[in-house]
C-alpha cells in the first residue's frame, strides 16, 4: 500500500547493508552509504531507523539539495535537540538522536570551493557541537547524536565532498543489485499488486518480471548512454 519508492523487499544485498549499518551505528560509529540510484541505500537506512525503539531513539532526517545552507542544517539540529545544562544540548535524556543526511554531496560549491553545510557538518562531527549564531557566539556542546548519511557518486549535480569529511565516516559502496535480486524484488512487488485479480493473471507475475528485465538488459546493452 506504500509508495513504490518506499518499498523494501529483503534481498542478500539489503540484508548485508542493514547488518553493516546496525553493527557500526550500535558501536556509535558514523556510517556513509555510497551508490547509484536504485541500490536501496536510502530505503535501507530509513527501514533500519524505523525499526528502532522510539523509547530509546529519536530521528532527524534531512535531504540535502543544491540550495541547502549551513544555517538550514544548524536549524534542523537545534530543532531536534533540547537544552540539558548551561551549554550542553541533546535529545531528551535517555535517548539517542539518529541524524540521517541524504544526498550528502548535493550542496553547491561556493566561490571559495567550500560546501557550507558540509563544512558545518565537519565541525559538528569533529568537535561535537555548534556555535550559537546569536550575538554571543556561545559554544553549544551536543551529546548523544549519531550521524549516518547516503549519497550518489560525484557527477551531474553531485559534487566531490571534502575528503576530511569522508574520513569521519565509515564508508561503504552499495553495488547495484544482481539480476537475481532484481527478479526477486519486482516479482514480489508485482505479485502483491496482482493479488486481488484473477488467478490466471496472478500466475503471470513471474513471466512478466523475467521478460521485462530481459528487455531492460537488452536495451542497456544495445543502447548505451
């Protein structure tokens, strides 16, 4: 019943990615997934976050774009945290804040060669805090925030990210699913969609999926970009 882009059919690839994400995040180590569109990197992270107990975890999800500024990122972090002591902030006591940043390399590069939201993120991850941008510029120490992110390879509207920021993450390349995984994914979705129709139509889910993927592969081979 959900949107097509939000459906996650478990495969060997998605189970592997989710295990890596869970293992590193439970050890409080930031994770970055890099892969082309269609590799389920974003959906895998979102599904893992939704599986967490709301009594122990709070989530902050942000999609970067070419128009995202450092102030946008700071406002998002400040809105998801609360004051604990004089200069210490974080999610409600007893909770961890999972900060998921999608399309990490989308912010535009300014005239100085800097992606401002990425520069702010670097300071936040290295020093565990932010400067209050009011008159006093007080330092705001942030506790119990666990970052994770996803992005596509550089190219087009996507930019190269400062390697000093990448070094703060545990980065994994997410490969495009194998043909067997694609068949499993699309046949499962199509079978669910045809469940209310006649039985002879339901049995066509497998052949339709195989034929469509064979056509797709043929087009990719004979009509390269």
